[in-house]
């Protein structure tokens, strides 16, 4: 059985999705008068993820982490899966998770897929106590929540992870490239040779108490902003550097 990975509780998108899931469970309870619990999964880049689950029985029974749960069927078909009475469910829907759900006291299931715009899909699954409680209004409301949850998952998946620390060799390579770029800019703008351009950078760094790479980046940015103008790199520091 393939593993279902879990997003660490309390982090995003788990925290925001769980808040919506709790709201939906309350809406369904008020609408039907029956208790309900729920889970949200996502399939992306070949991996299955349990984003969030709400409910003690769902957690204890392990139904939410079963790979072949009802959410999997919804993702596979791209259509809602409505099982109004698990006691009467037959065929491909009667998979091993059903027995665990019945033992936990659930008698109806609703699973809704929601595509992710950058590839993959999310699925919202509701486990309801009362058979027949997957009425059309519940399906409609749950569908709206599923779309919002997918948007949250999509949003947080676009936030880049912190870049790993660079090796000393890579830092040195990037520094050389940045300085070489700035030297070329100075040679073009100031009409000086390479040695003089490097000397200008060194004097600027010493006078400003900044690293050579920081000065080089500033020189390039200044040249870009001043493109089309004259004397973009002029000023007291640059002139003093050329005289020294």
C-alpha cells in the first residue's frame, strides 16, 4: 500500500484548511442535525498528501490515511462520490476503508474533487453519522468549501522554500560574476580600462565599508536606472576613486 504523507499539523496549508474544514463540519451539522467529520487530501507530483482532518473518530480509526479511501475514487474519476448508506454500498466503492468507517460510527460519505491549477487535485471527504444525510444542499455547500480549500493549498504551494546555503565555491563564483559584470559596466559608462574599473570598485568598497560584491551590485543597479542618461555613475565617491 502506498504511503500517504501528512502535512505537519499547525503549519500551512494545514492550519488554514483545517479552519475551513471545521466551519464546514459545523454547517453540515446544523443543516442535517447529524454529526460529521472530514479530511482533505491532495495528489501532486506523484505523491499523496493528507492536508488536514477534523474529528477524533476519523483520527483513531485511521480511515483518513488509508491510501484507497473514498477521496482516491473522487480523484480518479474527477466526479463527486456520494455514498448515502455505507451498509448498502457494493461494487468498487465497497473497499476496505468502508468497514473501518462503519466501525467508527459513520454511515454516509461524500467525497468531492477540486483541481489544482498548477497540476494535481485536492479532495474533500465528509464522513457523516446518519445515512441519507448527503442531501443536494450539503453536496452544494461542500463543493464550495472544496474549491476554497484547493485555492489555499495552491496558494501555499507557490511560496518558495528557503534556499539551501551555498558552498564557499559557489559564493566565490557568484561574487566573481557580479564583480565582472560591474567592471564591464564601468568600462562602458566611464570609458576606462579593466584595471581602472576594478580599482574604482575596490576604492568604493573601502570608502563605504562594503563588500566588493555589494558595491558591484549597486553599480549595476545604478547603471540600469540611469540608462540613457549621462554621468549615471558620477558623484564624489566615483570621481575620488578615479583620482586615487
